C-alpha cells in the first residue's frame, strides 16, 4: 500500500515562533504606554497595520519591525503629535529582536518527526522570506527527515495542488498538518486533502479565521498524537 504523505507546517507547529512576536508586542505596548498611549489601543492599531501590510509586503521579520514604527507614527498622527526619531529607533530595535530568534522545538516534535519518517512520506511547507525560513529549517535539525522542503510567499489550495502533482501524491492519503486555520486547515480542505489542526497556545490573530468545514478536520492537542493517528505498520522492525 502507498505510504501516507504528511505535509507539515513549520512555525508554531514544529517550533516556537509567534511567542517571540508576542513578547516584542508586549514590549512595544509598554513603550507606547510611557509615551502616553493606551497600551490596548497600541495593540489594536498594530493589528490593523499588520492586516493592511502583510498581504502586500509579506512575512519577513524586518517588516514586523517596520509595522511597529508605522504603528507608533499612526498613534502620533491620530493624537496630533509629531513622532520623535529617538522613539522610532527604540521601536524598530524592539521589532528587530525577532529577526533571528533561537529555534525551540515544541514538545515531542523531534521524536515524532523521526518516527513518522520511517513509515510516512514527510514534506515541509512553510511561508515567508526564503532566507529566513531556510535558516530556521537548517537550525532545527529536522531537515534530513523530509523528502522535500518548500518555502512559498503564501499558502493556498493551489500550492497544495502543485505539491500533489509534483510529488505524485494521492489526495486520499495526503494530510496537511498545521496550527493555522487560515494557512493550513482551510487550504487543505479546499485542495481536497486531509486537514489536521494542532492549535498553538499563543496564535497570531492574523491566522485565526473560521474553519471552513469543521466536520472534516481532525484536531489534535499535541504533535506527538500524530503517532497515534499514523502508527507504524505491525510488521515494521
């Protein structure tokens, strides 16, 4: 029988990602509070700025730093104040802390990926800046377990259909595994493959959209639960 194929998301599925952005956002909100802005207003303004900019400029970490600066400028503009260059520099420095964060694998990921690779075809699909994402994959130590690594500007059903064709995958035996309804679950449903949702403890609001067809989605609490869903064959040594 043909092997099951698992297409795995990377950020916040295999390793910590958004938590570093949340920490930077916390620091930004605190800095804005010292400027006299309500910290919750600062967070909400940042969310709006990111929703405007991400579809245009993508997911490079440098763009997050730029969004923080633009958020500070917008807050000043709304209050009829002039932004101060020294504050802009501080805000940019806060944002740049996420440019190359340490790779911290989520619980059970290393063992589970190694075990699955013995009886499943594994593919990594991640979006963002190619150089940044390639560095994360290399530093994770997981690359040898994947048949192929694909880095794309944005995920969607057409990307998954291309992977199916490129690697001759059977849609009935192929699953997308990820934490994001927007970028992992819904594209898988639209592409006609299995969808496995592993929620992340601190999700990015940009990725949190309604699941298109919840009845077709398998939700797991831990990454290691994949081994229960896809156990090795009984005759496997």
